[in-house]
C-alpha cells in the first residue's frame, strides 16, 4: 500500500510501510518546493523511520475525533495509520499536504464527500440546541476532520452568509471546489463542562494582549467555540503548517516532553530572520499568559509555524488552543518545563529567565508580566457576564493574576 503525498507545489512523493518501518520517497519529478516538510528536503534516497514521520502524524486525529472516526470505520477494519491518513487527509487536512492512496479502487475505503453543503456561521452561533447540533456535525463531517488534541471538535465547511448574492454564492461554491473555507467547531460536551466559554475567555485575553489569533466566536448558548482555521488565507491557498512536535522530529505521544526553551530553539532554527524577533516576543507572551491563566496544556503541538512553501518565509503561527486547565485539574502543572520546573508557583521566577532568553530587556520583563496580569483582571471585569456563565472560572484565574500583579507591579 502506497500513499501519495501531494502539495500545492506538485506531487511530493510516496509514503509506505515495509519491513517494520515507514519510508517516504520523493517522486522522480518532484521539485525542491514540493518537499513535505521543512526538515525533509528533496533528496534521492528515501527517508526511513520506525514510526510514522511526525509531519504526517500531525495530520492524524486524536482523542474524541479519533474515537468517532474509529466507530464509523470499524466495519471497514481500518486501524492502519496509512489507511486512516488517506481517509481524513484526502480532502481538507490542516496544513498544505494532502494524502491519497495510489490505488484507491482496491482499498475498500469509504469516500469522504467533499460536496456536502456547508453550515453558516450565523446558524452555528444562534442555534439554541448546540449539543444536538454538534452531534449532527460530527456525523456529517468527522471523516474529513484530521484534528489533533483530545477536545471534542470537528472541521466544518462554511457556507456563504444567507444575505450573499447568488453571484457571490456561486463564486464561493466555485472556490470551494478547489479549497474549502472551514470552521473548527469545538464543544466540551459533558467531559469538560463549559470548555467553550473557558477557551473563548482565554483567547479573548490573548487577543487583547496583542498576539495574533485566528478569528473566533462563542455560540449564544455558550456550548460551541468556533474558530476559523488560520492555514487557509482568503485567496484560497494552502499554507504549510508544522507544530513543534513535527519540527522537533518527535512522535505525538511525546508532546509533553521538553521545555519552552526547546520551542525557542526550534523557532531560532526555522523562522525567517525577519520574523524571528516577533516570534520570540510572541512565544514569551504565550508562555506567560499560560502561566497566568492556568493553562497546563501548552505542549509542543500547541505551538507551530506557517509558510507558503518550504523555501519561502517561515513565521510563527497564531496562538490557539489556550484554556484554563486548572479549572478542571486544580493541581495541574505546566505542559513543558520552564527553567527546569513544571510547577506553576515556580513559573514567576522562571519567566524572568525565559524572558531574557527570548531577547527581552531584563528591566522590561517584570512590567510586561504585570501588564499581562492587569489585562487579565480587566478582562474578568469586562467579560463578567460571560465568565459568570461558567462557575469556578473566575476563582481559577483571578488569584494567580492578582499574584502576578502584586509581584511585578513595581518592576522586577
């Protein structure tokens, strides 16, 4: 069985498994620009690995999405990662790569329908039975949802607004035949109660702090967090995306290993010179806000880079997947080590050292931390009605923000 790996720059090559290892070989006509990853440049010899290459693992679903896909594909007997990759990666996976079996007619795999009607954002936001709606979305679209992370989520094609003219809708439909404008729809369901409100608040803080974020929304009933994918610009192109686990060359199950300094080193190696300084500042703020907000899930897969092609400019991806995990796990720890520790209490001192490593002036780090803490406290007041809809959220965040403000308000 061979899987064709395609890029916007042309066919890249073939992925297969033989003799207990995975092999990726470039197509004879592949160009340098068609390389599948920043760390897999064009070469005559195949790449070999015992487990699936991290850049391809990145496109495999995890958690809730994986379980839902397994349920639907159980009769087809799909347990092989290459078969799964070809099912969910043939239509609209995250990033610029697409995957198809070289001989699909012999696979017996279900076809992922790309022409299903999309869903209007306004309908998602206004629906008063979001849990039931989410279940329907999962049924309709889970086989096209190559999304990592354990949170219940699904990738949904966005339909044009109801007020769009017939000509605009026709243009949108024509564009969708090439690439789909998608919405990532998340729900905490009963596993993580209130997770949508939680993420909406935390991402609102991150946005107010001036960090780049995708466009995001909260449904009226607070049950759905909706985000536009950031790897599909308005011109319909497919941007390359690689998370830090892929860049580090480690398997998905190693996403909690390493440190935030590891992320910094990867940015220094892969980011283009013109964007490295802003990437360092963004990384510091993301780590600092994770400490203030109690986000214990800022692991390697929740940081990444974006690029048009492997030889084009590489920039840090927008911030995403930031939630207060301490609401659900009061004794949670940081996902990666910070100055040798994963303890939230020690993070205040660790951030001072990390800020210097990120290129911040020592006398600016304390004031920035105080500013981020004050901004968080201000947002708790500004969004008080939203925060009150999730009991415990204020109590999970406010004490830490007050501690950071008290510690750093006078500088550091």
